[in-house]
C-alpha cells in the first residue's frame, strides 16, 4: 500500500513538473486536476487499508491503537497528509471536495460499516481492561492497577481511554478541517482579487 501511495504521489509530482515546463501545454490548470486526483487516490487506498485492518484500529486487544482507537489512528496516520492543502493554493471548490470526500470516507462510511462509532459503556471498558491488563505482564492484574485503586465515580482508565481515543483526536480533526476550509476561503478570495486587479492593470495598459 505504501509503495502504491509513493508511486501515485511521485507520478503526480513528475507529471505536474512536466506540464509546467512543457510549452505544448497551454492550460496549466491540468495540474490542479492531477493534484485533486492524487488526493482522491490516497483517500480510496487508505480507506481500503482502514477497513481491511479494522481489528487493528478498533480491536479487542491493546495491540495497535487499542480498543476504540480508530479515531486516534486516523489523526496520526491519515490526517497529516491533508495539511499539505494549506500550502498548495488550490481553488476552494477542489479543497472542499477533497475534504468532503475524506470526511465521508473516514468519518462516516468506513466507521458505520465496521461499527467504529459503537462507543463502549463504562462497564464494558472495565471488563475489557480486566481481560487485557493481565496479558501485559505475568504479575499484572486489574486489581493491582490504577484502574482498580481509584474508588470514585470516574474510573481513570475509562476516562483516559475516552480522552485519548475520542476527545483529543476529535478536537484535532475538527480544528484541522475548519482551518483548511477557512484558509481555502481566504486564498480563493485573494486569488480572485489578484486576478481582477491584473485584468484592470492590463486594461489600463492597453488604453495607454
């Protein structure tokens, strides 16, 4: 998968450079569609990868990202690639399309198909910790862990699990998505104003 992604991004980069330097290509806007296609290919491939390794991201073991760790996995493994949209100066419509397809794939389609949004109750997480903690070490037990020692209404292991797996990644993803969309709006407006100003200057130049 990573090899295929590398080839796709490399092909997109090489073809973009070729088009920019080629005198035969009058319209350079083709590069924008190549960039969009590259991102969509990335979403499709990683969407398949996300679904294929569903057990790793929402498994019943502490291996990988732990139980309910799919949102954390997305924030760490998948989402950083979209930060490149900050610097690519794409039209807002294409930026919005890429973000919408990514959000629909990783936040709606794959999670609903594989039950990722089925958040465990407090007791279900405690029962899961009782099974998994002894597997980490021969002498480890749930009763000897910090999860059991805390005698309050809030179980620290359950709290930390939800904080790490849902709250923090959710905030990061929402902030990043909003930032990309807002930057896209400002960049689009700036490009439009620059285009209008250019046409006005060209018009005055021709009149002279």
